C-alpha cells in the first residue's frame, strides 16, 4: 500500500518545493492538494465540518501551479489533486493543464476529482448545486476525448466543441488515473462509469466492506473490479489502522498534513516517516 499525504497549499504554508523534497526523502509516495478558487464573503453555504470556515480555504494556491513546483523538485513523488472541483473548471483549459503537468513530471500526475460543496463558489463559475455532477461527468468525458483523440470533438449539454487539435497528450496512457471522492453508492456508480479509482474518507469507512461493495457494483455493471483502485483520503496516522487497510487490499492512504508552520510540518513528517517506510 502506498502512503502519501494531502495538504492545503497556502500562501502562508511551507514552500511546495521544500515539501516535495521532504516527502520524497522520507519515503512518502504521493502529495495530493485540494483547491478552492475563491471563497465568497456571503458564506451562505455552511462549512461541512461545522463552525467557522478555516483560514486555509481562502488561501490556497492554484493546484496545478503548486504541484508543478513539487514535481520539479522531485523524481519519484506522485502529485495529485485531492480534489479538483471539476464543475468550476473549463474542460479544454483544464485538459491542457493536466496533460502538460503529466508530461513535464514524467507521468506522475493523479487526477482526484469532486463536485464541490460550496454553492456560492460554484455559482460564480456558472455551475449549480443541482447540476454539478452532470457537469462533472461531461467535463471528464470531454477531457478524455481531448487526451486520447488526435481530432477530438464533444457535444453534450454543458460542453460543446467541434473537431479540434490539442497537444500535448498526457504521458500516462490513455490518461492519468481519475479518482473520485465520496462515500455513497452514487459515488461508486460514477466511478464505475467514468473513473479509475475511489477516494473515500475514513469516517465510517470499513475497508473490507467498502472494497466488497465497490467490486460487487462494478461486476454488476460489467466493469472489471481489478481496474479500480482505492485510496483513503485523510487517513489516520495510526499503524494498526493503516495495516488493516493494507490487509484489506487498499491501494493507498493519504495522511493529512496539519495547517501549521513549516517547522511543525517537518517535525510531523519526521514522526510519520516510519509509517511511510513500513508501507514502502
């Protein structure tokens, strides 16, 4: 099982170049970053975690720029979005950014995606809460066309373009792995239709039951269960829990780096380094 981290890349946090090197030196396999393009001041959408929205949500770097710095400073570290709010991104531009990052990193990008929770934020991008998953599906399918076809076209409800050229293509073939966050059966149905893996959160997640549920639903839809991976997002840094994940067949786990100072983050990584080595 690969052990990586997830981290909010903020303008007051650790430098992404230094973080990438620190992770690779300590044996971690991946770095995933979330994003919020902006946070509307209306705040009419409650924070799902309860209470006040943490400062980091309004201070995130662009994920592709942040990951590019981490990728350029490392040789083996996988870099991924965890998650990219796909309905808020124009798909032609996003496909170009992802293909470029995957090419320039030597095929190390992982595309973690989600529909989003902040209604105010997505509406500023022309998306709505009711249609966000339909938009996400079309955006992903359109990007796949751009990545895999020399003369790509797409005509859906939300995305429309006639035959077009778009290079570079991703280094990974046919494209970087696409992992979808969420825990419901709706999430799993979307994964089985157009994704390559699952990014569940640990609260209430049973690894054995979760994998069995995903494999059963995949088989019912004639999708090869072996083609789907599972990576637990914000997994607990507990050796026994991580070992239970590995024994259940979980492919990866991401530890959540705290929103703290550079020195505190490096001390935390030192404490977690034995866990990374145990799952090397």
